[in-house]
C-alpha cells in the first residue's frame, strides 16, 4: 500500500498526518509553539519553531504508524498564509516572521496602493492592499528595519521555509503565492510590474509551481532528522485554506466550506477569475490546476473562543482535565442551555481587526447589550454566535458574486462542535455537512502529494474516491428568522462604531 504525508504548519502548531491511499489517517502528531505579540496588533513567530515542529512530528508519525519510509510516496506541505520569512546570503533567518494576523502595516498598504494604483492592483493581484498580505509586511521591514531588509536575499512563506529545510529548494505554489500580493493571479505567475513598482527583485522569490507539482525531494540531512527516505518527492502543496478546501472536496461548483480555525473562512470554488470590485473577499488561485477560489476571511473566529477559554474558563479547564474531556466540550454544554440570541447579547469578533467585509485594522471586539441579567454562559454563547454572524458576512458577499451555495461543509476545530454547526445551519439558512475526512489541510496536501507522485490521476478524482458526507444538519426555519433579526443589528453595529474604533486606535 502507498502512503502519503501531509504536513500543516499552522499558527498554534504543526500537525503531521500519515494517510494510506484510501484516505484513512494512519497516525498523526501535533507539535505546538508560541506566538509573540511585542505590541498591540503585532503578531510574530520563529521559523525555527516551525522547522523543529515539522521534523519532530514527521519522525513521531513514522514511529507511531510503523510504516516503512520506502512506502511513503510523497509529502505535501500546507501552511498559514501571508507570513514573511527573510533569509540572508547564508540562508539564515534574519528576524522573526511577521505572520498573517499582524496589523502593523496600514501605512504600507496605502503606499502600495499609491505606487501601483488601486484599480491596477486589483486587476493584477485580484485584491486590494491589506495588512494581512505579505507585500505590506515586506514594505514595513523595508521602511522600518532597512538594516535587516538590506541583508535579505530570499523572501519565503512559512511552509516554503519548511520546504527549503526539507529539500534545499526555494519554491512556492500558486495558492499560497496568491496571498503575497506579488502574484499575477489571473496568469498564475509573479508580476514583474508589481515587483518593479515596489522595488523588489524577482530573484528574492522562489519558483512558482502548480500545487500538485513536485518541487524537490527530501535531502540527506532532512532524511536523518525526519526518518523519511532521501529522495521522497515534496509537492507544491497549498496555503492552509486552499489545502483545507481540497481536503473537504471543495473542488467543484456548488459545494462551499465554512472553516472555524484560529481565523474563520468561507471558501468557494470557481473555474474563472471572479473579483469583488469592492475588495471585501479575496480571489486566489486554487490548488486545482487552472481554477480559482473566492474566500471571505474573519480574523478572530476560533481565536475568540480560545481567548474566552483562556481568560474566563479556568474552572471548565480544571473540570475537563479531571473528566478526561476537552474543555470546549463543557463550554458547548454550557452554551446549549442558552436560547438563540443569547438573551439580547451580541459579540463583534474583531480581536485582531477585521478583513471581510470591513478591511479595517482598527476595529476591536465588542460585547453589545450586556446587562446584569447575563451570566458567563450567555457571554460564551454570544461569542459563538458572533463568529457565525461574521461568517455570514462572508457568505452573503459570495452569493452576491453569483456563486451557487448548495451544500456547506463545516470544518476546522469549530466544525467538531454540533452546537456551532447547528448555529451555522440556522444563521446561514443552509444544510451543514461534515465529511469522513477530518484532517482538512493535512489531508488536502496529502491528496496533492498523491497526484504529484502518481498515486491518483487528478485532484477531483482523488476527492471523489476518498471523501464522503458523514453528517447533515438542517436549518430550523424559526431559528433562521430569529437570527436574521439579530444579524441585521450585528451588521449595523460596526457602522455605528466605525469612527469610534479609529479614535480608540489613536489612544493606544
């Protein structure tokens, strides 16, 4: 039997999963690492942490599975998008990576827009300049840390740094590269025009591949550290969202994914370049050759619930440890006891600013309607509902662009919660499904590795063979009507406070 390895370099940790050719997970391992926030709105990680987590997790997975390295036919890499890794002439990391949720580069976004022109920027990169994207992070380092930028010889994304450490090759692939804002998205290649206007040399960037193409092979040093066989192919892989979409079977029209991880993402497949003229959603190259995807992103989805758990649920954490269950299970049970609408309490999940639909790095989290009658469980449910409202913002725009929303597949950590899935069904007014494959990005890039190494003929064929619907939850029409009223209020709150957010930003 052939085996395929999927490595997902996430924000909280790196997860490696070994799959057989039928799509069954045979072993997995998670290695966590810290997030650094030196200032409000800043977010950084150490690339060496990603690399150590990768080789340790691969070694652990091989040991757990007992599978011979000879039978591992390919490796796929997924990773958090947009992060900036700078290497010097000796290929050493110059500074901590500025990662996807960092908000420090607002001025650089204005600079990029002025240098290229707002309309032209969207024509080439399919997106307006955003703090989340890599280009603004590069310009920030260029503007604020010139001594570091002057030493920079290579610019890499998180997973592509790991690729370099595994193979010695400087390469990326179209889905992740789309989020750098240096790619000509319609034509799936680096944009000479954007690079020239930003004063960047193309030699700093890796070669761009399609996601299923082989980009290199495991070299001897990496083989020693990981236990993999030297010469094992490593394919392009995908940014975490495109990879997760492949792992969810979002490789054909009519099937949408709703993912609640650290961020929240609504993801739709399209076989043509479809661009929101207002720039509220992102259009990127998909991990399926010659296709694209539309993606709405909320910055702090699962992060909101994690924040609430870490700061207000010490009791639940202690109890969960004694019971041998996940604290989120107990939190779900508490939230279930509260009626839809959280007794008039609404939460705006803007802990890290927001992308879709506001493109506002200054907005912050809000509890609205809080009164003496509310308890912790109402606040908890309001956090969960607020995240779903933010996903509905994404869904509504995707519908506006003419995308067919037939079936919604829930994934990510939030997809494991029956309560959160039912909230999505009720708020969206759509059927919410889960599938048999639960490993999302890791499974997606394992499929891509399988296509690249010849185990499967194509990505859609591989998905058809390995992915089946497991659960279905229907919308409750009465709940949908109730949530629609709350959603109208939710939408209006941002507009009411937009200027206040900017005032606050000047005070901190």
